[in-house]
């Protein structure tokens, strides 16, 4: 009986031990099969360390491959607290080198962590400071390579490019919008340590970083440089509140140049305020457009055939009254009888009030919608505004009249250049874009390609042709005269818009603008310039923006290799206009004969002889009176 009880207890104990063994084995098998990766990772964290190596951001380049955003190699300070032998001395020495307090550095040195990046004082160190740290030869103190964004042209295209924060992350502009492509993949130097955190010899593993993708813009740096130069000159001479400019290819929607003032240097973005950094005025700023908007009203009227622009006339007495409100013309006494082409040339407000009346509010405002006003253009930039257009149920006779000549509504610069591009390109409204492609950095293979995107048709080709001629006429014979360039067909329209603050128009405070196309008969570029409240100028855009625009147009002509052509509208010359003459062919003539034919020019000689053997410029070239013609002399008389 007793023996049986003992055997039973032994069996029970064996069963219990067998059960425990089975549970343990099951747990081991579960861990081996299902939690191996987790436990391996935890174990690896205990004895392995990674010193990070940041990947370079991709380059940003213009359409011709000129680098606009690059990288330079810097170093940053990383600590392994467990390896530091004398924490107090290390804290003291590093604090002196980095120019921070001992207490601040001690927080990093004695922090209870496996690896500590000293931020921000230990980031992007100069080589001089890095050499001082390296010379200490302290255990647990490491310098790791980092990439710092560098903008070789300083503030050029700053609002478009944007800037990168200390963690190499895009914070505005292209850097932000395309950050996922530009950002590189980080690598590391992986090493192993013992239980006390001491680095094991010959245990290092190098994991290479990889750069981000390159972004190619539609920008042409030569046009961009010209725009930036003239905006800077305008800021220093006219002292405006702001200034901006956009150049667009009207046939594709590609942005060729975009800039504004005030600007900033993205290499030192920390020195600027948020408003300067984040307000890209060509896409963000909204204001009453003024007379440049008359291009849209005239296009609508021509398309709807409510007028014949060349033959129908309008009498301008100097003002018109709408619901008891007097709307005046800038010319005292008015322009009298004029065709509607002359209404555009003279920028006659009463004439455009008449056009609004002829079109009616439903039709005119439908064209505002068609041309894209009141909605975002969809450009691949952050911070775009959409402006304000009157709701149709809020449009009375006065709102219809003022909207027709660009007052009372609010638009953005990018909306205007896109709309006018549609006016002159045959009636195609394109979505604007500034990134051409995203390319793999090592092979240059295209990953993302942006192509022209047609949104809708606006007007007919016939209307577009009429408007191109009309805008050329404005420059040759009207308010855009000071943008005229001999031998090149320039179209354009000035604008002088009174600014509004708290619902009231300001006194002697205007945004002066100029919209231009080149060449007028076959546009390759549409250019918009705006100067906000210039302090030292006549209060007419004809004298302010048109001459500035002319200088930029000359650079656009060079950059796009636009050739001289015949057949433009003959200009009405003012007393202070430069006069141009055609250079005669004088090769083979004697010096005396050549001088007679080149009466309007200065003549310079080189070489020895009695006869002209070559000349510069060549015969047939039109140049300004008083320019220099260079003649090479020799002995060969013309046969």
C-alpha cells in the first residue's frame, strides 16, 4: 500500500516535470521560429553601434545643366558616452572648442544613451574646429561626415529653390515640394562593442550612403540673371516695397525665370524672417492688376465680336459716369474719337467701361473664369493664392465697369502671365510648371517627366492673331513705347494700379507693371514685371516699368536666340527716342567714300591701306545713330 503511494507521487512529479519540459521546449521553439528577429535585433542593439553617414541631397539644375543647388562636405560631432573615460575633462574641452557652456556640453557627454549626436552646436562644423576636436584623440568622441546644402549663386532664385534645415530636410520651395526625391539615403559605420561599451578592434563595417535624385528646372539661368539684376537695380534706385518678375514660355507653360524682392540667401536662411522666407510673391501676392488686365477684356470683346477693333470707334470725353460714380481717363479732356485699337494703345478707362457694357456681366465674367482667374493655376510651387473675383450675384453696373479695366478684383502674377500666354499662343491655357524632370543621379535616367498640360481653350486663333498685332501696336505707338526695340517685334501693355488698404485706396501708392511678349508675331516668351510703390519715379508705368522691361527683354532675346526680323509696326518716334539707321555696304570703297556713306555713325579704322576690305557691323544692320562702325583697311579696291 505504502509502495503504491510512493510510485504514484513519482509518476505525478515526472508528469509535472515532463509538462514543464514540454512548455519550455515549446517556448524555445516559438522564440526560435517567431521572435528570432526581434530578439536578435535587441541583442544586436546591446553590442553594435552605428555612426551615421548622411547621404547627399540631389542637385537642382537649370534647363541647361547649370547647378543651382549643390552640396559641400562637412563634419558633425557624435559621442558614445560609455566609451568616454573622463567625462568632466571631455565636457570642459569640447565646451571651450564649440563655444558653449560646460553645463550644456555635460548634458551630452553624460547622457544615458548608446550614441549621442551633439545638436545643434556640434553640427556642420568648420574644418578648423573639427581639427581641434580631432587632435584631442578622446575615446568616445567621433567626427562623422555630413552633407551641407550649398547654393552657389546666393540669393538667385531663392524663393523658387527654397532652403534646407539643419537636418537636411527641405523646408520651402523646390526643396520642400520635391524633398522625397532630393533626399539621399543615409549610410553608417557599424562597429561592435563589449558589455561595457568598449569598441572592439577590427569590427567596423562600412555601409555606404546614396545620394538623392537630381531635379532639372525649366529655368534658364541667363534670363534669371537678367531678371535678378534689374530687380536689384530697381530696389536700390526706386526703393519700392516689393518687386517681382516672371518669364514663361507661352507655348508650353514652362517658367523660364521667376524672382522677387525682398529675397534671401538660402545659405544663411537663419538670418531672415518668416515673411521673407515663405512669401514667393509671383505665386503668393494678390492685388488689383490695373491696366494689364485690359488684355483680357479686349480679347473677350474681340472673341465675342461685340466690336471691330480696327474700325469701330469710341469717343472719349475724359470721363464716364456709372451709377453716379465718375470714372476718369488718365488724360485730362480725354482722347476724343479713337478706334478700339487706339483705346487699347491709349489705355483709356472709359473705353473699357464701354467694352464691359457691351459684353455684359455674364459674358465678361465667364471669360475671367475661362482664363483661370479666381482659381489656382496648379504650378508646382507651395504657397499659391487664387485671388478674388466678384461672385456674379454681387456684380452691379459699377463692379462690371471697374472689373473691365482691372480694378476691384484681385489676381496673382502667375495667373496673369498664364492668361496672357493663352491670349497670344492661339488660345491654349496651359498649366504652368517649373520642374522639367527628376533624374537618377548616377545614370541621369529620367524618373519623373513633366510635360506641357493643356487645361482648356480660351479664344480662337483668329482672335489671338488680332491681339498679338494689337499688343505690338501698344509698344510701337502707345503706352508701352519705352519697351520698343528696333528690329524686334515687341508686344506689351502697361499697368498702374492704385493699392487698397482696409477697403480704401491709398494716395500716391501704386503697383506699376508691364506685360510683354517677344516676338509679338510668334511669341517665345511672355514677361511680367511689377514694381510695388516705387518712391522715386513719375506715377506712370510707361516711364517706370517699360524701360526696365526693355533691358530684360534684350537679355531674353539673346538667351532664346531670337533673330531680328522685318515687317514690324513702324513706331511713332518721340523727341528723346534713339534713332536707328541701316549700315551701308562700304567694302571696296576708299576711306573718304566710306565716311560719306556712314555719315550717321562714328568710324574707327584698323589695318594699313587706302580701301575698306571688311566692316563690322555688316551692311544691312540697323544700329543706333552715333554707334561705332569698325573698318579694316587694305589695298584692294572694289572691282
